[in-house]
C-alpha cells in the first residue's frame, strides 16, 4: 500500500506550505478530477509534538470561477477555501483554526498556533472547511493526516511507534453521483467530470482502491484509521474490520482509551472520525479481507515466516486537564443544553455568523444532550465524554472521549456528553460532518466567555446585531426629531407670514 510522504517538526516548530489545487488521477481505471493538498492523494502526513508551534502557509491555487454560486447555506463558493485542524485542542480564532476565514482564489493565509504542553498525542487530520464548498473539496479528496507524536517512553513496547509497523490509512469516500450533482449545483466547472456509465462509490485508502497491506504473521501493527469523509458510507459509518485477524482498540478521535486493550470486532467510524487499532493476523502466506460492512475495501497479505508476539498489556494514558473524568460530575448551573442535529440546521436554526447557539464560560462543566438522528456530530477543539444515553458496545463505552460521534443504531435517544472548558475561550464550531448538510446550514457555534459565570441554552443574535438595531433605532429617532423641528419651524414661519399679510 502506498505510504504518504511525511514532514516532522524540528526544534519545536513545524513550518509547512499547503496548497489546495485541482488534479487528475486514475483510480480503478477511471480518470477523475479531484482536489488535493500539495498535489497528492492524500496530502503529506504532518507530525508534531505537544508544545510545538504549528505554522501553515495555506495557498489557494484554485482559479476564480465566474459561474460559482454564492448564496449563504447553499452549495457554492467553490473557488474559495480555508483549513481546519480537525482534532487539535487549539484556539478557534485567527491566526489559529478559524473556519470562518475565507481565502479567495489565488490568495493565501499564514496560520499559526501553539499546541499546549499537555496536548493528547494522537491521530488527527487537516481538511478544507469553507462553508458552502466543504463537501465538494473534502469529498474531492483534499485531506491529510496530522499526527501528534507520543513522548519517548510513554507507550508500552508492543504499541510504541515503529516505522515498519505504524502507518496511516486515510480512507476517502468518492461518491461520484452525489459529488457530480453538488458540483453542478455549485457552478463548478473545474473538476468532477462524470466518468462513463454509472460508476459505484469507491472507498480509497491512502489514494488506492483495494490496496494490499503487507504484514508479518503474529506481529502487532498499529493502524491509524482516519475516515477522511464528507459523508457516511450509505447511511452507516465506516464499519472497518479485518476478517480473521485480532483487533484491539487503542484510541478514538485522537485520544487514547483508558481500558486498553479493548477487543473489538469492527470499528464503526463516522465521517470525520478516527480510530487507532492494534491488528494481528495469525497465518503465514495468507490473504485477509479488509471490509466496511459487507463491502471489500482492501487486503492484508502476510509474509511466509511468522514471529512470536506477546499479548498486549493493560495500559492507561495520563489524561490532560481537558479530558478529566466527568461521569460523576454534574454540569455547572444552567450549563446543560439540548443540541439536535438536523439536515440543514441545528436546533431548527440554519447557520448564521450572527447567531449564537449556546453560551458558557471558562471553568464550566458543560453538558449537552445531543440528538444525532443518524448524523455524524463534530465539535471543534473541546472533545466530549460519553456519560449517558446509549447501550455500550465493544467500540463505544461510557467514559470514552470523542470529537466526532454518531449513534449509528445504538440509540435514538439524546446522547448525554460532558466536557470542561479549561483555557480556550471564544467561538467553538459544531456541525454535522456529513458536509453536504453542513454546507446547507447544519452548523452552529457556542461562545465561551473568558470572564463570565453563567450559561445560556437559547439561541440569540450576537451583540453586533444588537448594535446595528440600536444604530438603526437611533437614526430613526434622529430623523423623527429633525422632521418635527422642521415642521415647527415651517409652522412658525407660516404664522409670521399670516400675521404680516401680503405686501
């Protein structure tokens, strides 16, 4: 299987240039127009450490398209873009991870942010997030892995990083028919020319269809699986499995679980989600099927000579401040709110930059009762802990942490999650990671006050909107006063003329 190129931080700095550009590739004997980061599918893997500074000079190399649709909460803006550091616990304002930024065709922006010293090591990714064109650009394969490396000596020997055994598998879903339709509705004439016939949707792993993954029988491999998806597989998650091989769950959404090793039969990863899985296949000179549900998506081919390996030891990570256990900690007063994810809105309100969904403050224990309704829910920069509302399975346990979650048949009731706002204040985006829904309005943001002490669950207009209303009201009042004064002056002059009479 193809392995993406890799760029690592050095001396506390990862300084890279990322370009968004169109490209033509041949996949499964079909020539396809796609979007890429740095011209490759997927883009290069970036590796960074907790405490490092991340600098990304983003260059939008897409040409201007005069026929591009430009209507809020509709598909469009196909020549504009930005980047989202999906999974990083960093601020959501510029020059950090602010997805309201718009970088026009031919433009660029210098992103810069610093990972906290206690950032959880794990598997994250980067993708475009321009509202209106996120489905087309991410669905068109613009994505790359972003790995926060483990400190030396922090992992058990069976798990620790090894170049031979540790690789990334960004799985992109190329849903031809839907993406072609979105491109046409967006006014995009650059990519997604329809392949001949009626092609099926393809799951592409590391840029390959049906890749062959080499393995040594009996040896554990650490697989970092990133569902770099803009939508689910049909109506389901990426139900990732390796038939006939042992799978032990290590991490989800870039965060280690506390009860490793956890035996799983499959990993139901929703669009945008990730899972780190330890995989061991037993027999030499054998081929094992990698599947998503009933669909074959790749193979594991073992070598002829097996090796002996020990069973995985129990291990728990040191959790950072923003991941302390909240299962027995009640929400701060007024900070328990409901969030319902819908096809083109959150809580019935389509996305607006002038509307706040919920409000909270630094230091609060925040509780959300999330009704995913079959939608993959994603929350920026503050991950959340599952505390109630679903039946546990081998992959989902109460107490697990996620930044992307979908019940996928576990429950139709709201799932209760909690998180604590530790040090990042400002605007936190949340949305459906079926990005064609996000583009049409299934997105909102919460505000986290650095100095406040109260929460609110009611959507309201931002203060800027109130200022506009006040300004309009004041202007109207001034006009009324001026009109009244003018009328009075006219009346006085009229009376004077009446008193004097004609000349």
